[in-house]
């Protein structure tokens, strides 16, 4: 499976790209780190225009989550791409590492090691950041998820969003057993 989990980075930015770094933003409102944002100031923000605000940001390894069709047609996503942070599996407690590797923690997506470029890692699906596509288009890539990796991402992302687990199911009519995740339309990064 490992051989089909990753492939060489695609020439164009695509879903499943593992980026060396991308900005990760978290608006913290605890203590003195609220960056001037309160319920009152959020209510006062203009509804139809963007205004700059001060937020905390760090540069972290990231996984591109935005589907390829939105990346190739940037007007659909207003030139924005969604990424999530990727951290080493070792950042989790020992008790959680096994569950994360078996995708038993819904908001974590396990990324197996990839040569010397990537140690066993986890993508935090519940920590999404929207980034201007031009900011990350030329960021160095570690690898790109291949078909098996994209299917695993789709299944885990769906599980996190819906708590619906894609596992073997039996047809109530004919009792045939099938794996619905194998039926997901998944594009290889090098497909046209």
C-alpha cells in the first residue's frame, strides 16, 4: 500500500500535496492574545468587504485539502486554497499514537513515513486555514497523495465531518458485501 499512497509531487498544485510549509492561523481569544477581536469588534466588521486584523500565524508543514477542480478553476474558490497542518505522529501521547495510525481519531489523518522526507505524521483535519493560492503555489512539496492516499483522505475527512465510517457494508437486498470507499471517484495526480 505504501507504494501507492504517495507519488512524486505533481507539477501543478493539487489536492493531497504535502507542502514543506504554509501559514496556519489560529485566532486565540484567551488571555491577552485576543488580537483585538471581541464579539463587539466582530459585529462591527464590514459584511461585504475584507479588512485586515492582527492574528497569530505560524509556518507549518501542510496538506492541501481543496479539491483539484477548485484549484484548476480558481474563480470557484476565489483564488483560495484550504490547507491543514501536518505534525509528526510523535507529538501525540503514546496512548493516542496507535489509534491515530489506525484512523480511530476522527479529526486526525495518518500519513505514513515517506523515505527521509517525511516521518510518520498526522494531518489535523479540524484545523483548516484558507490561504491565497499565489502564496503557496511555489512552496516546495514533499510528496503528493496518490490514489490510495486520496481515498484514505476522502474516507477520513468524511468520517470527521459526518461520523459516518466507510467500511465494508452488506447490501440489504442481496447481502453482497462491498467497500464504499473503493467506489469513490478518485483522480490520480497525473490524470488529465
